[in-house]
């Protein structure tokens, strides 16, 4: 099975600034867990029903990202 965003994939995730609650910062992080296929199917029924990706940001916080929005957070290397 092909995993498009395996463990170790770099991401950039928006977090609220501590100094200004109206602004957001893009914080770097890493995928630490990928979605687990449901039941006996190798693929989830749909991205919205799939378990989330789990990412850890450089400051230590952990967040869950739905597979259907994961692409917008991935940092593509050139």
C-alpha cells in the first residue's frame, strides 16, 4: 500500500501567536502517525471517514489532520 505522507514527512501548521491572538504563525512539524485502514479494507471508505494523521510541531504540541486536508500542510522539498 502506498502512503503519500509517511512518518517523518515535514509539514507547516498554522498556530495562533502568543503575542497577538488575531495572528497566526506557520510552525514546522513532522508526521508521527499515519491513518490506519478501517476493517478489512486496505483503504478507508473516504478521506473524511479515515483516521487522522498525527503531527508533532517543533514546540512539542501534537495535532491531528484529516487526510482530505493533509496536502495543504505538507512542505514539499525542491
